[in-house]
C-alpha cells in the first residue's frame, strides 16, 4: 500500500515537470523578435515601456539644468582694507598704530538676465568691493561694473561688456505653491556650476537678516542645498524660469542644514528695473508703522482673527493719513492681494512706485473699510529719486533723506541720515551711521545735491551741524 502511494506521487511530479517543460519551450524559450531601423537592432514595441522608459512620476531636471547652468556666473570680488597691527618699531616712527593695506577676496554667484550682459547678484556679495570680476560658465572672465545696489532687498545689478550671452527668463513667484519642485544653481565653496533641487517649503519668510531701515523680507524657503558661494545664484522652476535669487541659509554650523532662502523674483524684477533706469530703487511708502497680528495682540485689542497687519502708528501727512486710515486698523488686503502677514504686505508694497494709487482693505472694530492710497517716496513726495540726486555718497559717507516720521520724531524740518561710513572727511570727524546732518556751511540740506551745492561739489567744508544717534546735537566749525 505504501509503495503504491509513493509511485502515485512520483507520477504526479513527473507529469507536472513535463507540463512545465512544454509551456517553457512552447511560449517562453524564444528570443525577442527584433527588427532593424537604420541598421540598428530595435527592442519590440511591447517591451519598450518596461525596459527603456523612465519610471512614471519621477521628475527629470537634466534638460533645465543643462540650459540654466550657462546663465549662472561666478562673481569674484577684491577689496583693499587697511589692516592695523602692533609694531613697536613702526609705531616709533608713524604713531601708535601702523596701518598696512591688505587684499581681501570674496566670491558668490550671479544670474545673466539679458544677452548684452546685465547680471543680478546679492548686494552682500559685492558690497564694499573695489573690484568685481565675473567668470562665465565657458570660463571667460570679465571685469564688471556695478550699475546699482539695494541693501533693503539685498539685490545688486552688474554689467559686463559682451553680446549674445545666454540668459534666464523671468517667471512669476506669486504662482509658486508649497511642495513645488525648484532647482538652485550656483557656486558653493568656489565649486562652479553646481545644481541642487528641492521643493518650496514655505513662502513669505521674514528672517530679520537685513539691517536696512526699509528692509523687505519675504523669502521663499526651500530644501534645495545651498552653501557659502551660492548667494546671488538662480532658483528656477521646472520650466527653467527664474523664480528667485538664492540668498541665505539658517545653520548652526555655517553650512547647509536643511533650509535655504531666496528673494522672490517679483521683488527682484522691480528692483532691477529701477536700478537700471534710475540707479536707485523707487521705494513706495504708505506712511505707517506696522506689526503682525499675534494671539497676544488679538486678545488685547479684541481682534477676532489672528491674521493681517496691525497699524501701530500713522505718519502725519503720509499717504495713509491722507486716505483716512487710523492707528489700530488691520490691513487684510493690499491692491487685490490678501496680506495675512507683515512680510506679505511688504512684498506687495515693494512692487509699487511713488505716485501709484492702490486700494487697501482694513478691519476696524471687526468691520471692513476700503481706502484708496496715493503712495509717496521716503521724503513724502512722488518725484523720481535718481542716483546722486536725493541720496548719494560725499565726504566718505552715504546719506539718505529723512522720512516724514523721522522729521516728526526729532522735531526738525530738514536733514540727511548717514547710512554708511567709509574712509573720508566725515569718518575723521567721528561721524557714524545713524547720525543726521541738517546744516552744511550754514545752509539747510534735504538732498545729496543740497550738500554738493553748499560745499562746491565737496571741495569746501566750513561748518557742519547735526544730530547724533543718542539725540544730542553736534556742531563743527572749520578754519579756512
């Protein structure tokens, strides 16, 4: 009985093996049927998707990267600084400190935006540089002229003398969505033409890294890897359009730690156009002081929704006061765009110029109010501000006109504020950033041209009056 069972099992196993062999030899053990096209053997059509197509759903950045990499340049700077060090022998002859010039080099990235050589970079990449060179992706190097720079947005425009250059086209940063793929191209650690990719992590980030009085911070946050040298590089979408200028990272070590930030191209584009046309940014002012609506503020002021931009003060004679806005208003919409945060409002205002009319929607006592504002410049007018006009550099300092709010705060009717101090006459006198100059050679000054005219183009300085940062007055008289 046992022998018959074993025999039956063996017969079933043999039969199964024969069936498997028949199926294999009949249907599977055959070479692919191939044909030849132009002498090359081709894989059958029904296998093409399996063996030769990329996996469905994956994003291929190669074509965009290959094109955009030629529009990103390597920016190199050289600055001559006076380096003071202790040397007993030199001090015996030249005084307590002997200063010897030293050369300081820096580097960053830039983006070509026109075939005739206009380039965008970060202001902090070229600020204070005595010489700026640009190396293209094909290794050609050019000396670059600084067309203009804007510390408020950290944007600068360079120009090289060349024609027929590849350049990137502008996109629309307002259309970016969270989770959307973007590509960053720059020169981290002096490694040229480096491409990284990531997604949009957040929009409208304010980091507090710019120290300009009129700073505009509404950064695009991504997880594309950036490092030192990426500043001024390109952030593009998957269509190869420029959507931002890479600017900063947040990191405890100074190297990439998961977050990187770029200036939205819709801010960049307006700044670039202004710098190219006027040499100065045409900055529009609403005439208000503002802050974000927080949970603490909402509870204190009985605000129903924790969003919008709270008006903490109204500048006398400014655009907001003229329109009828009041302290305590909450701005929820600017010119058709919702403004849930201060950064979002700053971004929208930064796209406007003095003299433009805009609509503003505010909440007051939990009711909506609509206003029409005529935006002004920092001096309270609507005239175009040109380089060397209302602001400029003289006697080694950069001066900018006072805002209406500053005039009201200091109770003065004229003046120019010192925003940067370099080697020069004013530096020797101890003039520092934040000081206000309101009288030169006995004449009130409200613009750079006023100072030029009062001093015969900077050649005749007899007297100087102003206000220090601590609010105390100073006065100098010079012998002739």
